[in-house]
């Protein structure tokens, strides 16, 4: 998952970024509303952590612009104002959830997981296919109760493929979801990790099919 963090406080911005990276997510950070709009104009994000009190453009302005443009990313609002009016304004403008400062890191991560699951149509943190069971919170993969070791990149790729089971995932989507401004994931990297993951899934009766010109999809052997 690729997440945009929009926060003007340097310490909080760094802390949030590190928390989300520790979850295996790719994170881009910007410091104000104008930069947030510029970033989202050139990159598709799965989610955003959006502060309301931003320089140049407020978080509400950014959120309204995103929704008016039809952007479907999950948005978790952060604000120092815990008043009812602030919460209602954020939710009415298209936020998925709201978190008041100060907050516990674990709660931010849990809320972000929850809203991205809702956006994708998954109400559970467990993805299943054939004999495979993948926990999107712990990133653990099991086949018939036996744990299969995955690297963070392999886990991120598998989550993307399993979340999209029934349809192909374009290579461009994989590159975008697994890249950040600090860590580029190339087309060659996609092919390398597809091959690695294909070898690990084959004994469990699952294959990754390459659909030329379309993308990649999971199928049962």
C-alpha cells in the first residue's frame, strides 16, 4: 500500500512515516496542502493521513478537492481540534475516519488498516485462496497451518494480488503501490518478485498467471 502523509509538524511527520514504513507500506510525505495536491496529481495513493491545520491550503480544502476530482483514496484526518464541528466537517467532506491529537501510534495504524479494508471491500484482516491464509495485519502466510516465510516485498505483492483476486493487477499498479519517492520499484523488480513468489506459492497449489498486456492474477492449480 502507498500512503501520503500530509503533516506540517516535523517530529510528528517523521514519526508517522516511520510507523507506517514499519508496517511494510510505502510512504511519501509532504508539508502543506499545495504539496499534497501536487503529489496526488502525479501519483495514485491507496490512503492518506491528512492533518487539517496545514499551511497554504487547509486539510479540508485538500480533501474536498480530492473528492471533487473523484479520487478514491482512504483518508484518515488528524487534528488538534477534537470538537464536534471539526469532526462533522471532515466526515461531511469525505473523510473515512478521524483521529484527534495526541494519539497512540497503534491506534493510527489500526484505523488506517480498517479504513483501507473497508475501501477495498474487505471486512476481515484475513485473505484466503485455496489452502492459503494471509493475515494483512501480521503479514503472515499459512498453507494448511504451516507458515510460509515471506520477505516484506513478497508480502506486499501477495497482499495486492490476493486483495484483487478475480481480476488482473496491472504491472503499473504494482510498481506504484510498491514504490515511494525514496524507494523506486522498477518493472524488472516486479518480474523478479513475481518469480520468487510464484515458486513459494506453487507447493500450496496457487499460481501467478502472467496475462500479456494486462497484468498478473492468482489462480488455483
